[in-house]
C-alpha cells in the first residue's frame, strides 16, 4: 500500500486521530517491512479510516492514523502483532517517540 503521497479521505467529523511522531535510529533493520505490515494489518481493523505518513532525511517521521472511535483505537493498540511491533520500535527502531490521540471535530479540504 503506497501511502507516502496520499491524503487520507476521512468522513465528516467527529472521528479520532492517532499521531505517532518518532525519530528513527540509523539503518533500516527491518523497519520498512514492519511499517508496511502495520499499515496492511491496521487497515483491516474495524473502525480504521485512513493513514498519512512522512519522514525527513534526518529520521524524523510523523504518522497519523484516523479512527472512527476510541474503541477502534483500543482494538488496534491490543492487536498482538502490533504489540510486537511496538516493542521492536522501543528496542530497535526508534530513538525517541510520542503518541498523541486527538478528537477531530472539524475538517476542511481543498479543491
């Protein structure tokens, strides 16, 4: 799934955004394959609405996933394969990270 240049097509609010900001350590060490798998797996969770992501040349990345409600976010958070990827992030891929959850109450789009 190529999401690097895609803007997620979300429904009318309200819905939720999970914002994952991270700084990668040097080297891939399987990160790209894991990230692709997480997008594939997460998009199959009931309540998943879309995803956007970007990473700069210095390793700073932002991934925003959109969800129908908090129950969908919790289902994704508890997914066994996702839990394993989170552990890999802490141990192998991410030097620093933040996860933020926000309720989207308004959204506007361009032409």
